[in-house]
C-alpha cells in the first residue's frame, strides 16, 4: 500500500479545500436550516471540473482518477456534506454509469451537460418496498417494441427535484427476476413523470430528496443502458463505485468534525487550563485521530483498487462501513468536546452529527455492507 500523493493529487486536494472554505462555508448553516439547494455552488463546482471528475475530457470531464475524486469528496465533506452528496451522485452513479455502460450516442447526448454542472443527474433504484432488498423492484418498464412504458414510484431520490437526467431501474420481465430488470434514461419533462414532495430531513438538508412517480411514461428503446436485462447488474456495479464516494464523504465529515474539536479544545478553558489538557478530552482526540487515519487508509485503498483495475466490491464496502461508523462516532464526540456550544448551530458540529447519520444508511446500509463483505470473504 502506497498512499503518497502525486503533485496533481495535492493540487486538486488544495483546490477543493480552498473552494470549500471560500464558497461552501459561507451560508452552509442557513442552507441547512432552510433546506436550500446550493445552486450557485454546484455551478461553480461544474466550472472547477468537480461534477465530472473521472469522465473522459472528450465528453467534458476532467479525466482524473478515483483517488483525485476521493480527495475532493473528502475536502468538500469537511465543510458541507449536502453539497458533496450532489457531487457524489453525479460523479460516481450517473456519469460513471453512463460512461462505462452507455452507448456512444448516450454519452455524447448526456455527459457534457452533466460534467459541466449545467445539468445534474439522479440515480433511481430505491422504492417504498425495495430499499435494501433492491431486487424486489415494483416499478415496471413494459417493452412495447420501440419504447418502454414506465409505471411506478421511486423514493428517496437525491437530486430528485433538480436533476434533468434520471437513471431509473425498473422490472421488465418479472418471470426472470433480477435478470429481467432494465436501467432506463428518463428525462425531466417526459409526459407522465411527476415529482413527489421534497423530504424534510434530519441531515444533508441542503440536498433535495424526492419521490418520483411514473404514470405511463414512454421511454424510447435507445434510452436503455446495456443489453436487455442488464439493469440490476448495472445498479450493483455502479453502486460498488458509489460506495467509495460515500465512504469519502463520511471520512470528510469525520475529519471536519475532528478539526473543529481539536481547535476548540485548545481554546476553551475549564478548571484553569485548556480542556485539551484534561486527559479525558485528549484521549477522545487520540481515538478520533486514530480512527480517521484508519478510515482514510480504507477509503484511499478502495480508490486505488478501482484505479488499478482491481476488484473493489470488497474494499469499497469495507471503506463505507468503517468510515461511516467513524463519521458518526467522531461527530458525536466533537459535539461533546464543544459542550453546550456543540448543541447550537454556529459551531457546525451539530450539523455534522446530523449529516453523519445518512452515511450509514444510503448506498447500502451498514448491515448491507456487512452482507457484501461477509459474502465476499466467505466466497474467496
Ligand atoms: N457487481 C456485479 N453484479 C453483482 C454485484 C456487483 N457488485 N452484486 C450483486 N451482483 C449480482 C449477483 O451476481 C446476482 O447476479 P447472478 O444471479 O447473475 O449471479 C445479482 O446481482 C443478484 O445478487 P444477489 O443474489 O446477491 O442479490 P440479493 O437479493 O441477495 O441482494 C444486495 C444483494 C447486495 C443486498 C443488494 O440488493 C444491495 O446492494 N442492496 C442495497 C441497495 C442499495 O445500496 N441501494 C442504494 C440506492 S442508491 C443511493 O442510496 C444513493 C444515495 O443515497 C446518494
Ligand atoms: P430497509 O431496507 O427497509 O431497511 C430497514 C432496516 O433493516 C435497516 O437497518 C437495514 O439495514 C435492515 N435490513 C434490511 N434488510 C436486512 C438484511 N437482509 N439483513 C440485516 N438487516 C437488514 N436511493 C436511491 O435509489 N437513490 C438515491 O439517490 C437515494 N438517496 C437517498 C437519500 C437519502 C437522504 C435517503 C434517506 C435515502 C436515499 N436513498 C436513495 C435510499 C437508500 O439507499 C435506502 O434508504 C437504503 O438503501 C435503505 O433502504 P430502506 O430505507 O428501504 O430500508
């Protein structure tokens, strides 16, 4: 394992750090409170190349590796996890899925707007009765020759209200089980495509989460991704990389909360000395630092596995499982170190604690990561 970062990696890391401080930090508390989507910030992230980081430049992408993407995700998430989830879904679920499995026409049609940040993408797998149990798709895409007719409801869709391109997973042939599932590109504004209300969430409140309703939506055959019946594999292969992005988000939340707690502990005095001089606080910082470093190694390793063309199902799942646990634990301890100040909005750590929780739920809950991990180690 060699985690020494190249000049390019350090440059992109530093650019993301600067951007987070200058563009995401101002207003992050207000956006959280008002559940306000970071429209301007997304536009600027598009200009910086953060919205299509791993996409080939011929489609408007930045042509970078997964490690660069992870470094950017970490830095953005230290400050604003609502913005970073928008980046994560657009990059690792929508752009990667389209570039890896789409036709040349699909790539040329959709990727330039997605990579520039002018248009955002959404990935639509979850349903009211198919969350963890993702093969139980109830949304149907019935084959009508030159098009599919889509009916059903997706829920919890990140970027649901702001996206213009939706990758929708649906069941075409129930007899074939998961082998009868397809992935279709649905565009905003298609007849019969309706948006459900925006969810009022515990955390990542700046990102917009909606249910989507499809009533006889006609989707042209050329909008199918891959061969007939490839939809479930498409979702699983795409999510394997998505989990690396969410692991990096969790790592960033943990590192951001730790940095704030460390600083505060050296400033706040109690019993005549800085609280960092009390061993109970110093040991909390020691635990936080150790666990964040361990999480970072897992996250970077999974990114490097992907860049090297090695299998990353296992390393990505381990990274997500562990980094999300560390994010939750660290954010809770950061609130504790801040005392009463930790409980109010202007110190940021209460938001980080609320934001951390989702990393244990989406893109496969911690329990699902353990299924993926245990199946992998028992099989091999
Ligand atoms: N790559 C390729 N194929 C895969 C795969 C992978 N990583 N994982 C599974 N498959 C294939 C299997 O090989 C199998 O195909 P075959 O029968 O041809 O071998 C098929 O998929 C079904 O797999 P399983 O039999 O293992 O299916 P299962 O019902 O036991 O479920 C699961 C497996 C891992 C639990 C899966 O259902 C799962 O990942 N659930 C969680 C869903 C999830 O992560 N949702 C996230 C939604 S997106 C999101 O959340 C975005 C966001 O918030 C920002
Ligand atoms: P359930 O599957 O009902 O799980 C409930 C509990 O049971 C969990 O603790 C789970 O781990 C446990 N459980 C279930 N099955 C097992 C098992 N076999 N063994 C052990 N424990 C089990 N989905 C998308 O498709 N696209 C998105 O963009 C998206 N964004 C999201 C954004 C937010 C803010 C949220 C909250 C969710 C988002 N999701 C998205 C959905 C998310 O992926 C699901 O919520 C998640 O996969 C869990 O599904 P569920 O909510 O149906 O929980």
